[in-house]
C-alpha cells in the first residue's frame, strides 16, 4: 500500500546526512563558477537545502500523527503525497547542450577544449572519428567513468535482418556488380557483419548468422562500464568503442568486434572546475543511423537538447547541403522539441591563407599580420552568418522568439589556438565565452527552479498549518460551491480559447496541402535522382525502402522521402506552429499565455472571495489556493511540450504509414533494371496515395492530435483543481483531522520565501560589481606578434 511505503520512508536516515560531508560536497559543486556566480549559486543551493529540510520535518510529523489511524482523511493523504513528491523532486534537470555537426566539423575537439582535456575524445582531421552519440558531463564520482550502452538482442536481430536483406538484394540482381559500384549502404552492411562475425559473414543468410557466434564477448547487461583514475587512462580505454573502426584493421582488439552493437556512450567526469554539474554536452553525429533504435535515439537526443550548437568548419561554412541540412534539423528541434536556443559555432578559425585573404578582401586599410586578418575575418563571419541565420529563423519561428533577440548567434572558435596559442589570446579563441554561456544558462535555470520550489513548498506549509488553525464559517460550503461553478465556467472559456488558438493552424495546413499536391512529383523526382545515375544508387534505394522511406548513413546526407514530400506543408505551418507553443504576451494564437490568463483569473477570484467572505481573518486558505493553482497549472507546460513532438511529426508519420505498402513492394524487386523498377513502384505508389487523399489524411491526423492535446489539458485542469477545491472545503466533509503542530516549520518556510527576493537582489548587485571591475582591469596580452 502507498501508506506503508510512506511509513517506511519516515526514518531519519532517509533525509539527514552528515553536515560536514554535505558541506564539503556542496563546496566542490561550485568549482566551475567564478566567485560572483559561486556566491549566487551557493545562496540558491542553501535555500533549496533548507526548504527540503523543512519539508522532511513536516513530512515526518504528518506520518507520526496518522501512524495508528485506521483510516486517513483524503486531505491528509493529499498533503503527504505532495510533500513526498516535493522531497523526491530532482534538484535540477540536466541542461543538454547538443553539438550537432557533420563529419570532421570539430565537435569532439570543441568538447575536449571546453572540458580542458586535449585528446579525451578521438579527433582526426581526415575521417569520421566519433561513431555514436556521446554524452559528457561532470558528477559526484571520484573517478572518470564511461558507460557503453549496447543494442538489445531484439534490436540487433532487427538490424541484422535489414542488413542481410540489403546484401542479398545485390546477389539477386542478375548481373555482376563491381566493387566500385557498391554504395555506402552496402559497404557499411558488409563492414558491420565482418566486424561482428568475421570475414565471409556478408555471404551468409539471416538464419545462418543467428546461429553464428559473435567474435566479441557481449555482457548480459548490455552495458560496459569503464573506470579510470586519470582522464588519459579512460580515454585510452574508451577510444576503441567510440572511434569509427577502419576496414583494414588486422588483428583488431576484442572491444572493436562488438562496435556495431554500440547504441550510445555516457561519460562522467569527476567534479570539474570548468563544467558545472547539471550540464551535459552531447556529441551528435549529423545524419542519424540505419538502425531504427539508434535513429530514434538520434532524434530524441536532438529534441531533448534545450540548446543546440550547429558546428561547422570555417572552410565549409559557405554553401554546402550538409550545413543547410544541419541548420534545418536544428530549427525543427525548436518546433518539435525543448530547444530554446540555437547558435552557429564556426570551428578551426585559425585557418587562413594570408595572401589569398588579402587579395580577396575589399577593405583598403592595411593588414599587417596574420592575427589581424584572422580577427577581422572572424568579425566579418559573425556579421554575415548572424544575418543569414536570423533571416532563416524568422521564416520558421515566431517574430518575437527569444532566439531572434539574442546577440550571440555565432561564435568563432579555435581549439588549436586554445591549446597552442600563436595568434590569438585565450579569450579570442572564444572557448571561455562558451563556458560562460554554459554557466549562465545553468545559474538562470537554478534560480527559476529554486524560486518555483520554495514558492510551492510555502503553499504546502500554509495548508498544513491551516489544518489546525482554520476557522470555518457556517456558510463556507456555499462559498466553495460558488467557486466551483466559477471554475467550471472558466474552464469552458479556456477550452474555447484553446480551440481558437488551434484554429490558426487550419488555413496554413490547407495551403500546405495544396502546395504539396502540386509539388510532390518534382520533389520526389529530385530525391530519386543521383549525379552518377543508377550506379550504386540501387543499393541505397533498397535501404530507403527497407526503412520505410528513410536512410541514415555515417557519410552521406540523410534521405527521408516522407519528410521531403511533406516539406511544403511544414513551410506553411512552421511560423504558426511555433507561435502556438511559444511563451510571451497573450495573442489569439498562443497556447501557454491562455493558460496563464486562466491561472491569474482564478487567483484573482480567490483574492476577491477571501476578502468578501471572511478569509481576511484566515489567510491560510486563500494563500494555499493561490499557490496551489500555480503549482497545478505550472506542471501543464511540461505535458504540453511532451505532446508537441508527436503533433509536429504527425504529418510525416501519417505519410510514412500510407506509403508503407509501396515501400515494401519496392524492397522486394530484384533482377535487371531493378533500380528503375523500384523508382517506378515508388512513383506510382505515391501517385495513388495522393489521389486517394494522403495529404488530406495527414492534415486530419495533425488536427486530431491538436484535439487530443486540448482534451488532455482540460482533463488535467478539471481533475487537479477539483481535488484542490475539495481539500479547501469545510471540515464537515470529513477530510481533515487535527495534525501535529507544524507552526515552527511554517515560520521557517515563511522566512525562506521572503528571502527569495533578497537572494535575487544580491545576485544583481554582485554582477554589477563584477562588470565594473572587468571594465577597469587591463586587457590580456596577445600571444606574440609576427
């Protein structure tokens, strides 16, 4: 039973720990922050810690007061469950910062520089190095630690089936296929099977390979844990698992033989002086993966990042499809995921051929050194790329999005100069700026979290203390009945406002569908054409069909036929869709502000009824209701953003489901001219589905998802607020009983709540002092002059 669990959780050792050890642990957590930020973070940590202690003491008193009761009133159960939920609430959800870039862009080098470990993740300027998603964070561990997560047995069998289908398709062509005609899909399939099962595995059937013994040892837990005292030691151990394995390796070590099974890697550093605990840097390969599970993880990882840095080598920044694809995917993450901030990080900015640069530059003032040229070129790139990126974002996002107002859309970094300064100072490499951004982001989130946590805890203590203090008026039940009717009316108005909000997507959806119907043949034709004709492309197309229209390779651009033919719809709906889910001032098309207006309307009604009906003598109930409304409706935001991704992807999911039969038919084609026949099956299949209303069905499914979101919001609001109002009803309902005295906990919580403003004011004052001192300090010297 729930209460049995709660009783067991009441022991002192659940909530108390040696203070000396805790204080030392807390001090270590702040090592990544300079003194001013350290002071602010410590104050917020102290507020949170003291609040948790008050909640724990209150919880224990409640448990003891009902320990021997045969039945526990609903109000007390509510309190106990809410207290426990707050006590167990994580201190801070991690901030995921995704480094999103194509092969050789410098993602791993950038992470190495940020964490101050020169060769920690494998780097190479000539080939792909990091072969899977790698997460790097700092924590409370004393050693360097890595966890390599492997595909489950079922997940590997699914991939194995697709790999063998792809390879045996080549054997059935009815004509000899030259090695040079093999495309990336077939090369990778052969490589994986040989790595895992040995040479000749590519010629075996799926059933034969199921019976074959893998070359490497696979742990039953499907997790490999590595530990080391020093970073360099762990780097050596980790390298074979995350570095892309070359095909010509002879006598490869055991760990490389299970490389095809690796799903993702988590690396935890001991508490760092540079990267604070609570931040996760994610090295994300640019194109996804052939395996369904890894590809889904690729998308989910992008979507859970609140910050995305698009990493691009300075020599590839201009033009190039890969760079544009990465930017587009990042902007989609803003639409469907939790991303709130995008920046372009231009790497390897120390690269500059001075004579060529001087010949091409149009400014007449003299450049006397390589250093001056690099700095001038970097400033120019920031201006140009910021303008281009901002224009691109404006086409996809609401005009008042925060990311459009930021001054730091582009960073120009040089890991090479950071480690071996010859031209630039440490500050000019912009590695410290990125660290500063990370710290500020974490501190801001900590401030918001603690403010919300302390406020919510204060509301609960108000209610707890009021159980023993309320003076219930004879006509209070009538007042609460009137309040219920008022709430029901406002919920109906909220539902209408949500309907009006979602109605703004209907016209863009209809226009998008019309555009898709007129352009899908052209788009599909472009996707099915390659510069070399059909040479090698038939195998890639086979892979596309096996994966229901999607193919992700480590080296080629991602192919997604479903996304491509629905893009005209997304082009129409993107600004409106982003507007629906943004925060900001209330407008007809914004969802969250409507919920905020609903919240304030209820709170104002509570205030009004409190004054009019006698709550002025009993502020507990009024304060509790106001605080609890904030807590209930504040939780809706996470629910809405979790649903947002499903709504956004409903168009491509619908199209993919409708086209699945034609993909399956095309995947079965073998023999001569198989590539042209596969294309023909796909074209005819798409034509048939479009004629039968494929795009219109996608539109209906998206609108259905919006309707489901509205229903979910309504149900959650009704259920939670009904429970809250029931708790605030009179004692005659049998909801309350006399509880242990928690007046001392309430008074302490009241002090903590008041101190929130003081902590915020102190942080602003220290920041101003720091900025003043920085302005007065002499600038750092350059490394040397040429």
